[in-house]
């Protein structure tokens, strides 16, 4: 049973196929063009395309200067990567308490 249908345009399929056939699935011309478009259309300064949310969280901690001995408050209800990237920086994940009714801190 389908709960929803995702529309994928023929253009998106063509572009994805081009990328897969190129062998450049984590770098290359299309990634650079995507970063340029993020800069031009959204005004982002030095945007960087990453391969995953985990990589994005890790980069955010690096850029924020998080390091050994730092406490990083993270949600108690989260994906495991949220805590793992804190540990990768040799920092300490501190799980925030949540209200069991709302799920908020």
C-alpha cells in the first residue's frame, strides 16, 4: 500500500544518471555547479555540499571550534550520529531533558 507517491522528473533522472555514469558521485563538475548555484541564487558564502547529514553535523562542530573537553547539548530524541560527531571531536555529548508530553526541552 502506498501512502504517498514521490514525483521525480525526467530531467532529475537524466541528471542523476549522468552523475552515476561519470563515476564522480561525491565530487566533480555537478557538485561544484550545485555549490555555485547555492551561492548565486541564495547568497550563501562558500557553500559546501556534503555526502550526509552526519558529515554536515561534524563540519558544523569543527567550524564552531568544538574540541576536547567541551560539553555539547544535544536532544535526547535524535539519530545516533548527533552524539557520534560530538565524540569524534573528543567532546562530551550532554543529552537535554525533554518534556514527555511535548517532546520539547
